[in-house]
C-alpha cells in the first residue's frame, strides 16, 4: 500500500475516544424556528444567501450575566444538574458527584437524568426560568441554541472572576464552545470519530496490522486487497445517520480539509446565515467516498440510525467488512463484547483503532460530546456553587478518573500524568487515539466545527443527501438541493433569534 502520510501526524495521531449519550438525533424537535422561511435563490453548486456582516462582539462580560465565585458562603448550597448520560456513563457521573459531595460541606449537587441529550434540550427550552436547573449539560450541536436562550452565565465570566487557569486545557476543546469572543460553556465529555478495523483481516491480506489507512485512497487500496485475497468480503462499511456518517462525519471531513461548514467563520465571528457544503470541496469528498463503495471494496449499510450497523458488519460471519468509522465512545463496549467471546474467531487483541481517514489524511478532529452550562437567574450563591462543582469535574484527577471509566477524551493534558488514565493509555494506546487526534487539531474556525441554531436539523438534511449520494445520486445536485433546505432552516431560525 502506498504511503503519503506525514511523520508528525503518525507521531501525534495513534489513538481515538467517545461521542455521546447514545441517543439518536433523528427525531430532534426545535420549537424555536417557527417562522415560515422565505424562498432562497440558488445557483448550481453554491447557495447565494447573503452573508450576515460581523456584529459587535459581546466581549464586554459586564453586558452578560455575571459570575461571583465569592458569593458561595459556608453553605450548604444545594443545586440541581440536568444531564443526559445513561447506563455506565451516568453511573460514572454519579460516582464523581458523590465524591464531590462527600469532600466538602458547602455544596450539594442533585443529579437529574433527563433521558438523553434531546430530552434534556427540549425540557430546558420548554421550562419556565423558575423551573430550570442550576446547571445543564447539552451536546455540541446545541451551542447557538443555548446562547440564544439568553439564560446562562458565560463560563468566561467565572474563569475571569476566579482567575481559573485554563492553560492545561486542549485548545480545540475550549475553542469548540467559544463564539464572538466569549467562552460560553466548558467541555466535559469529549469525543470524535475513529477507524475501527480487524487486524486479523489485515494480516490475512498481507497488510501491516499496525498501519491502518489514513486517506480515502488508502482505504480503497485496503478494500481491494481484502477482496483480492479473500481475507474479508469488504473493506470499509459506510453509513449515513445524522450523528454519524451522514451528518457529523461531513463536519469532520470538511474540518480536516480546512473548509468551513457555514459562513461567518463557521458561525464563530457572527451567527451563521447559510451552509457552505454544496461547494466543490464537499462534492469532491463525497464523490471519493462513493468511489470507496464502487471501486474500493467498500459497502454501504444504509442510514444506520442505531449507529451499530457498521460495527456489526465487522462481525458478520458470512460477508464481513474489515473497517468501519464510529465514535470513540464505542471502543470500550466493543472490546468488552469481543473479549467475552461473543464473535467466534475474533479476540479483543484483533480490534485495531486508527485516526479517522479523510481525503487528504490531514490530522485533527472536531468536537463531539457535551459541555456544562451554568443557568442564570438562580442567585449568585447557586451560580458560585455550580462553578465550584464544575471546577471539581474538570480537575486533573477527576478528568483522569472520568476518561478511564467512560472512554471520553480528557479535556486537559495534565490529566494524562495521573492514574488511572496514565496507565490505561500506556497499556492500551487504542484508547489514546481520540485524545491525540483532538490535540493535533489545527487552530482556526474550520477545526472548531460549525455553530448554527438548527444544527441538529441541518444534520438530518445533510444525512438524507449523503444517503442519496451513496446510492448513486449526483453529488452536486443532491448537495445543492439539500443546502437550499438547510438554508431555509437557518433563515427561519435566525428570524426567531432575539435581537442583538
């Protein structure tokens, strides 16, 4: 297999980690965008909705809800935290919260599980200010939505007021949750996509099992080798769910190519007014991805709303695929299932993890997962109590414990110097791939990912178009039509935003 990768990328990108709560975003409802959108003129290959000029940045935090850390007295102050983490993730959060509650007597945190990210978002939007919690966790695609509620204390206010040191945080993690000069919220459970592959199939095909492909061209080479040798029936298994190959992955691939997903610097300098993924770069990406199916031994498994079909294709006993792209959050469960002997002839040692392949093989990844918000209007003492709890959750030791227990990426580098994550990364570098991939992300709005009010709905639109393309539809025509629909969603949402 021809190699065109750069040595620095190999040194920095050897492992990958976790994505979300496991909830689908297919049925996401957004009751904020209720205005009927006006028709949008388009030309082939590029929508023509005008770009909103940059607004005055809300850099003066005095104009936003304040944070007063010293308002927390001897206590105890009781706060409520709404979250969307279930099963093992929820239990890990419960354990850390109990540890925090037991460690001091000034703050008591009550956790309230809301059923998943979507349920948390919808309940928050539908609740009156007095019925909202003191803290809430929402995923990355809700950033603009939460900003526009005008109901939160910017985390930057707490950072500045307390002199909190963020120098050990991964810049890409912080940047993902900052717009218009403000750090609105702070990352907690962070993930990104990685390549899962079966090392046994690589050995059987005469390939190096420790050298996974990092470009789509190399993915096709591996797929053709699998079929030529009979090592596996297929190369890469491809899907198109909104929170996988059809929506979230498009954001990843554009970011890896240094391309913006939406205007106004991906919504970082001013709110996005249109998407940009109907241009030539996205067309080329999806054309090459389709060629992985037609000429590179790949297989399209469909929309895959559960997120499991690509990974299950690796376990197919009759016509297996040798590779799949999935969230790093799946690594722990996959190793557990395989290690239990569920799949005949496959052991945990056979599971390989590599960086997410892309057209160019460029390093980096955009953020997946969720962040922590402090709700305004609950009193200075409760905001200060929430900030105290957040500082505990983001401490080096808590981040080490959290990452080891869940597979999420630590948001700060110094967590890697502490056990248990230090030993886990040393003994099983597969768990480190996502961290290295995030740490390798270049600075800039393309790598930070898009910020749009209706991003969850826009992902659904993009996923539908990508599904059509994987079935043979013309990439340019499908993306142009989808961008028109996406821009109508963005236009409708923006018309419902509170005035600046």
